[in-house]
């Protein structure tokens, strides 16, 4: 029994930790379409792998990570905001995924490409755990080692660049880590709900603290609590794991919202305005 449960709980802890940490950056950069676009990019990659006869989960991860790595350069060359590029990639990758599925004869509904949409507790193995562990360690190391640069780039990119901080490369690295984190978590919670792990823990932390550094500390904790609570609820109530994680994350958010100083002090948003709008 524990041989089946333990990988899911470890993977859930790692996915919640990395999702909460990187979700603060995604929330600050207003990349609301990131979860959808990267999930469908992974779906297209898995379908491509099935068509070419390659391991679908490997091609899903590589395809989504490659697209995430190209977000920054494409935005720089075209002058389009990253969120607009993600909105374009969302239908494009979905169309490519169904095209590759159509080209693959005799594909069953239980194929790995399709199961990436809703996730699977029993499908999580130690290979997925090692992938998530690698993504989490890289994300933690990057944010910890470049904490000043990351903070400055997220708060005000133009001022950071004037101070000599390579904000462009910092943001490009964050885009890549966000894409890799989404792709690595899809086996557990599925592409339809993976964005819950990015935005709800970060939103919960933002309800309680205004300081970005403290949000980076609180959001991973909320991510781990929500994911482990969702995995446990999934086993206990026999629910789909993605649904259970979403319910647990919403419960944590509502609890934080009820305690939020933002709700008790009406003019708090005016005293601490959000980031200025500008190109990503």
C-alpha cells in the first residue's frame, strides 16, 4: 500500500513547494495564461511522442520546457507581452496536440497524452519524484542565490536594468522554470488544474503579507499544505486528485482571505500599489 501512496505524497510535496515558490513570480508578472498554455504544450509534446514512437512523458516535458525557454526571446523580438504570446500558444498547442493524435492510429482514451489532462495518483512513480525534485532544487537555488536580482526584476524591471541588474535574463530564467514546473506537475494533478498549484498558494500568501520576500516564504508552505491535503482527500474520498487539490487550495485561500489585512483596511491597496504595467 505504501509503495503506491508514498511516491504520490512526496511528489505532491515537491509540486506544492515549487508551484508555490514560482507562483509568486507568475502572479507578480500577471501571467494568468501560463498554466493553460504550458499544460497544452505538454499535451502536444506527449501526442508528438506517441506519433513518433518516443516516450510521451519525456517529450511532453521537453516540449513544454522548450516553449517556456523561448517565451522571453520571442517577446523581445516581437515586442508582444508574454501574456499575449501565451494566449496565442494556447490554441496553437491544443491544435497541434489533436493533430498528432489524429495522425496516430488506434490511440486509446487511456493513452499518456490524454491522461495528462486529469492526472493520476497511481500513475506517479519515483521517476516523476526525481524530476520534480530536480525542478524544485533548481528553483529554490535560483531564487535563493539571485534573491536580490529576482526581487528587483519583479518589482520594477526598468529600475533594475538601470541599476545594472540583468533583469531580462532573470525573467527569462523564471519563464523557463515556470514552464518546467508546470510540465513536471502534470502527471500528478493534470493539465486542467495545474494552474491551481501556481496561483492559489501565491494568492493566499498575498492576502496575508505585502512584502514580496515574505510571499516567497509563505507561498511554498501553502502549496505543500494544499497539495498534501488534496492528495490525502483524494485517497480518503476517492476523488480525482486534481479536483481534490483544487478544493484544498481554495479552502486555504478562503481562510487567508478571511484573515487578510487587505480586507480590513480599505485603502491598503492605495498605500501599497501593485507593479506598474509595462512589457514583460
